[in-house]
């Protein structure tokens, strides 16, 4: 599996032309990561709305937890790419100007997504 920098992935995605009825929609949930469990709530809603699959970015360190939730929801989870993301400091109390974190691009799918 090729490791991509998130900026490289974003660049590749920007080269995709617009479609009237897209089969793939990428979104970022509208909260900061410090709100515990919000990413999983957003993911479950996305899975309920999806017709075929959901693609989501998660810290690699949480992969076991994400797999546990996928098993619980009876959806297939596949790590499509392992990426590195340069996360800039966003608060004054952050000691480093940026931190390089590992993230997974994950595809969730099943014949019947959870309700």
C-alpha cells in the first residue's frame, strides 16, 4: 500500500471533474476532534445515508476501535491508504508548531448499511 501525504491526496481529488449526480461525496464533520465520540456519530449517520460506501479519515492509532465499531454495525472496513498529515498548532498552549500524524483513509461498505 502506497503511503501518501494528505496534501497529495487533496491535490489528486481536486483534479476530479464535477458531476451532476456524484457517486462519492467527501465531507468533514463540523466539529473539532476534541469532542469525544463525535466522529463515530457522524460516521454512523453517513453510513445510514449511503447507498454503497462511505470513505472516512481516522487516526491510525484508533484503527482497532474503528474496526470494533464496523463489526458492531456489520459493515466491511477496508484501509485504502495510510497517510501522514502535518497538523499545525491551533492553540497557544501547543508546544510544537506542528505535529506529523498518521491517518487511515478507510472505506466502509456492505449490502445493507446500518439504520
